[in-house]
């Protein structure tokens, strides 16, 4: 029932009524997927858009700012928060604001490799990564030694809030927090990280994911999360295995290996039981992809090959390192990484021997120390670096933290101090020491003189290097950035615009369209029409639908294609020449090749085929339908075409 303020109802009551109707429309949505009612809040991470819509209607800005610009400005503002979080993390690690400034400038000058917000604004990662950066800053502060109780509680609150928001805004959050949990587990096992603090962080990760699971109406992908299984396994294994950090070196190594195996087995057992009990299949395509990517057997699975053949899921290209080197970021990062990794190995060995702390008291000059916050960020950059090297799309998680880690290192007392200690073992002292206090004895004076000389050199280096780097970056890149800001560009695709205008003008509002995932997402956005499938690939039934709809690009009979499309309620099908005659991918990775192999048919063109593949009985549907032969015109009528798209109406449709 419509709400009319002039009919005696207040505007507030009307807004409340519209809000309830809007919420109900999200929970019981039958206008997105044909022949299905879905819960959008359960299936997709759109709470941020819900919040923004409420905020937009609550603020007195509707007359001055259109919703789309409010959305864009909010996301760009969130990127500013992202940079501030990177600045804060670098400052916390190094102890100087100069480091934070360098991290921010490196992030901006390397924006091609640190963010995608410039050209794909509404990506879920553009919402989530700023909160992830805040979480890293909060974790870094929480892991600092000798924190006051109040500071610890505030840090934990910041970790909880940022982890929760990160988990709520991106469906892949659980895999990234799993990597974070693995980093914490490694450091805690090597006694680099306090066990109590690690347990707090495990608990926060699990609590946030459970809370998000509830808010998303018990989303199946979250219920089967490896993160929850892993964190529970760590706690159980710690209860079962005590005294892990006692004994000689070999005994401790053996205990840690056994402990790791127990955690791994428990994780797989718990996760397997949950998925089998609840019949969860939402993320199986990800594990198929990982299995094929890392060489655990070839696969003909359509979903896995769809990922494998995308450039974004391939190895990180060498050109990335060339661009990062142009800004000096990669050189600084490698230098800091080598120094800190060396220190980490020494500290881990000392801790496993159980003599690190005793040696620090007796041989201050020759021992190496690594604070928990530095150790965590080192492990973080290694783990996410390996992820980025294996999967290019994930490089944005690594390159942004690379800016933080490199800037911290070139401004760090510890990094330069460690380097100078190594050098000064074989070089004379060149800096005059400060005067020795009269209360010191001879031995203390000697130590004081050596310490003063080293500190003096460190102070000069840790400020000179970043200052020179900042000047170089400003001189080389600032004019170009200012030039980019003055440019105004507009994206225009006349064929797509023509298609959307035609759909809006010539098809019923309740018409159902079939086609490729990416195109149909645009159809939904521009026309509001119902779809057979769309790019949300984390739903197993939707993946099956997509495979069936994509038979329009396979070698199938027109009767079979028509029956498949009508089974999903399709009224119109859109064929794209760019997909049917694709040349972007190599043979074997074109969409038509993936479909042929999945259907057991030989691929088109010269090249090898697996011996068990057979020639298809029918020509390729998307090519043959354009000839307007009777078997095709019986079931499909062309109603629109331009240089890129061909739209056909199905017989028997409304």
C-alpha cells in the first residue's frame, strides 16, 4: 500500500514504511534472478549500500547531490581513510611521521598497482581494503610491547570494529583473514608473538565472521569457512599439547612440527564435517581452481578453467616490478625485506634454542631483536606477497602494504642499526662519541661511546634517506599527477548504449534476459530487467545456471539451447560477437573452447586436442543462428542488432 503524507500520515511514518518495503524487497527479491526469489542480503555483500541509502535520505543533501555522486564521493573519501591508515601503520612501526608521509606518497605514485578505485569504483574490495588497512594499523599498535591495559582494550576495540566492517563488505574476507591467522600462528609458534595476544586476535576474527554470518542470514559460504575451522583447531590443539616451548632445539622443532600437523588435520576434519553435514558447495569452485592452478592434476571443470584462463588470476607480470622500481619502492622494499628476514631467522633460532633473552642481557651489541609488531608486518608482507605473485588480482593487498613496509624500513632505527652493526664488525668508528658521564666506569664508558657513535649515524641516515626519496618522487611525479587531475575523461560505448536504450524502449519491464554474466550485470543496472544469470559466482546453483546459459556459445542444437533458456524463463537472449569470435585469449582459453572441452567436443582451429574429445554433431550456435536457417528461426527471432550485439526473442515467450 502506498504511503501519502497528505492523507494524514506524517513524512516520518512514510519514510519508515518505505524503509520496511525496501528491506522486504531485498530479503524477498524476485526481480533479479528469473523464476527464483532470493535474499540479496544473504547472497551479496551490500550492507554498505543499504547504509548509504539510509544516510542519503537522512541528510539534507538530496536537492544538491545526486545519489550516484554521493556514492562515488563516499568511496573516494574511504580511499583517503585508506591512505591515512597506511600512514598510521608506517608511523607506528618507525616512530616518525616522515615514514608515514613516504608511505602515502609511494601509494599515490604507484596507484596503477596499489588500487583499482580509479576505473572500477563499486568493487567490493574498494569498500573492504580501507577497513583492512585500519585493522592492520590497530593490530600493529596492539602488538607493541608494554602497552597499558586501557590502550590494549582500545586497540582490541579498533581491531574488532575494523575486522567486522572488512568482513561485512567483501565476500572473500574469510580467505584473507585465514592468511592473517596463519601468519599469527607461525609467529606465535616461534615465540616471536605473545600467545595471549594471538589468542585475542583469533577470537576477534572468529567472532566477527560469526556475526557477519548472522547478519547475512547464515550465508553458506561463511558457515563452511576454513577460518573458523582453523581458529578452533588452534585453540583445541593448544589445549591438547602443552609445554610446546620447552626442551632442547631439536625437541622444540619436533613439537612444533607435530603441533602444526595436528592443527592442519583438525582444520580439515572440522571443515569437512561441517560442509558434509550442511551440504555446502558455495566455495568448491575456488578449491577446484587452486587445485588446478598449483598443478594437482589437470581439470576440465568449466568453473575452474574460467578462472585459470583469466589474466587477473595468473602470475604477477614482470612489468609490475618495473613500474614499482621506477618510484624506488621495489628497491627499498627488497632492502628492508632482506634485513628484517635475516633478523627474523636469527630471533627464531634464538627463541627455539631458548636462549634469546639471556643472550640479550649479556651480549647487547651482538644480539638481534625483533619486536612483535615488526614481526607481524614482516610475516604479513611475506604471506600476501606470495599470494600476489601467484595471483595477479591479489597484488593490491601486497603493494599497498609494500609502501608501508618499505617506508618503515628506511626510517627505522632497528633496520639501520642492525645493518650498521654488521658493517662495523669490520670497519673502524668514524664518528666521535659523546662525552662519558662521570658516574660511568671504564667499561660503561666504552659501551656508551660505541652506542653514541652508532646512534648518531642512525639518526642521520634514517632522516636523510627518506627526505631524499621524497624530494626525488616529488620532482619526478608531482607534475604528472597534477596534469592527470586537470584531465576530464568520459567513457562511452555507443553500441552498449544503443542496446540499453532499445531494451528500455522495446521490451516489457518484466522481460527476462539471458547472456554473458558481465553484460547482464549492465542490463540490470541500466534497465532493471530480470536476468537468468549474473556475475555473483559464489552461489553453486547460479554457477550451474551460467554454464547452461553459456551453451549459446557452444556447439549445441537450437532445440536444446531453446529448451535450456526457456527452463530459466528467458524471453530474450543477447549474443556478443566479442565472445562468439573471441581472439583475446589463446586457443584453449577462449570461452567457446572451455565449453567445447566441458561438453567433450574438439576445439576449433589448428592445435592439439585430448584423444577422448569427439567432433560435435552440431555447428556452433552463436555462429549458425545468424544464417537465419529454419531450425533456428523456428525458435528464435532477431529483434535487434548492431556491430557488437544481436538480440533474439525466444518463441513461446511473453
